[in-house]
C-alpha cells in the first residue's frame, strides 16, 4: 500500500509530465503550422506583387490568373490556421477533462489511504474495488 506522501508525489510528477507533454505537442504543431502558413502567406504576397506588375504591364493578361492563385493560397493559409486553432482548443478541453479525472482518482486514493490506517480490511476491499473500477479498458474487442 502506498503511503499518502507517495500518492501525492506520484500525482505531482504526473501533473508535471502532463503539462510538459501538452506544451511540447502544442509547440511542435504550432511551429509546423507557422512554417506552412508563413510559406503560403509569402507565396500569396509574391504572387500579388507579380500579378500587379503583370496587370499594369499588360492590362488584363496573366495578372488575373496570378491574383487568383494568390487569393487561393491566402484562403488555404486561413483554412489551415482555423484547423490548427480548433484542434488546439479540442486538445486543451480533453486535457482539462483528463486532469479532472486524475484529481478525482487522487482524492479517492487519498481517502483509501486514510481509511487504510484505521480499518485495514475495509481499505483492502476498497482498494480492490477501485482497482477494478479505475483499471484501463482494453481497446480491442474480444470477438
């Protein structure tokens, strides 16, 4: 049986690990998305300048096509930005829910540890029940 101190230290370590993983995931995704968005925005800018030059030089030649490409790249960059923002928001919500579940488990474990000092047989029964209740579920279907 883990002591209350061990349970609290384990909880602290899992919280820190969760925060570090969350920060690294968001930083990686944001860096990749930032590079793609930056490249698409740079492409849109260059095509806009080239399109303006051609448009002024030829009066309605290849310019509209280049402006259309620039607009397409701009729309694509905005779509990617929206997808990344929505995914980051969804992951934040999922992590918040996981933290709440972890806090509930921690509270149950602390209550069981407190009860273990007073009634060891009852604590053993509660620990077994919690173990079965909180055990990770298998993702495979046994068909």
